[in-house]
């Protein structure tokens, strides 16, 4: 099993930047790996925070995968955020970001 210190160092090197963009018809989660020029996107239904949550929607699944390792309040307010590598759900959040970048 990997130590926390080595996990933290590894994730800090390959950190991710996340942006949430609201458009008229849909929302977009943009993900960028530190040092990479391209952004990957996941588009989905509006209403993640409200009563229009859809567990089958790809965007809502991605946001669920990031969990509390990301400041979802700041993210959905339009700020660019990163994954907190010290959070207990960080491994799952990094795996979600990796999956988005590969798609």
C-alpha cells in the first residue's frame, strides 16, 4: 500500500484544475491536468445542486465522483478549483479526473 506522503507528492505533481461552466441549455465540467494544454469536458443536465439531480447523467456522476475532495460550492460558483489531496476521498476524486481526461 502506498504511503500518504508518497500519494500526496505524486498527486501534487499531477494535479488537476476544474471549472464549472453554466450555459443556457446544459452545464459543463472542464478538467485540466497540471502542465497539459488541453481541457477535457463532461456535459450534462442543469440542476445538480437543486431538485433536478439525475444520478444517471454523466455530469452529475462526475461531480459525485469528485465528492467532497473538491470545494463544490466554489466550483459551481464559477471558480477554478483543485482536488484536495489530503481529503479522505482524494483517491476517488483523482480517479474520476483521470477518467474524464482519458475520455
